[in-house]
């Protein structure tokens, strides 16, 4: 099964001064850690990486196929899916953010197997239970209500999709406004399931996240 690692972000909030995916983490580019995890996964046979336009030569991990990213994350996914389909006709595809370098190969495999075994679902996404108290604010910044966190999850990647459902969602959805591809599948009427993931599958967004990711990598080693 093909995997698409989305690595076209600018890294502005990280203060990277260049593509986020190329920021150094424990002596390697950030995206390389995700590539490693997908290489180790039993169910992945092709790895595509959506990269910033004009920067493909900087993404030198062996065995990957680079695809030019788009103006937003979902545009990059659309470009990646087009390249994947040009190389074959897979039934499912895994999408992952390069900004989550600690993704376990076991989680990738579990998500692939989970979607493959449930014909009612169009997508299966990694998510962690909410542990913080969550409140909804009104337009004036005042708390309107406290939400029941038992029914809430914090969404992560990897996210596994049936290709037809993802393609349909990308064609009809608001790519500029989407924060993840699962929301586009939901908006197009698709059914999205959740597989529980660890809170350690962190997303690197600000400099403090890089420090935490370094510590977690050292601990995992």
C-alpha cells in the first residue's frame, strides 16, 4: 500500500527559516524519522513525500518518491494522490504529517489493518483521548459551556483512506479551509472511524516541541 508523507509546510511558527520538514531533529531532517517508520511498517510498499515547490533536491532519503506540494496541506495531498494513482490503482492510501516524527510503525500497520477489515468505514484515523478540560467560547471570549471530554479526541496522523472516498472529498471539499483530510471525507458524507493512539505521537509546531521530540527519541532508543 502507498503512503504519502506531507512535508511541504513552511515552518513559520517553528522559526525554521526554511521548510519545516528539513529542520534538524536528533541529527537528521525532521521528515526522515517518519520515512523510517513507514519503511518499518509491514503494510507499506511505496513512500511518497509532498515537498515544497522547487525543493525536491533537498529531500534525499533513499527510496522515496517526491511530489511537488500545493498551496495548502490539502492541495499537497491532492497532488500526492494524483501521483500515487498515476503509478497504480491502490484501494487505500495512508496520509501522514512529516511534523509527527515519533509515529510508531505498529500504529501505521494497525490503522491499515483496521480500515481493511471494516467495510463500513471510508477512513480510519489515529487519535488520542482528551485529558484536558475543554471549554467552548462565545464570540466575546466568555465561556459558553464545558464540553464532555469523554466523547472528544485529539486527532493525529496517520490517517488511512479508501482512495475513492479521499478523491471524492478532495474534489468537492474546501481545500483551503481544511485542517485535515478526514474532515473533508466527513463533509462529503463519508464515515470516519478512530484508532486510539498515544499522546507521544506529538506534532512539532513550535521550538519547544522540537526539544520534547528530541527527549522522547532519546528515551525510545
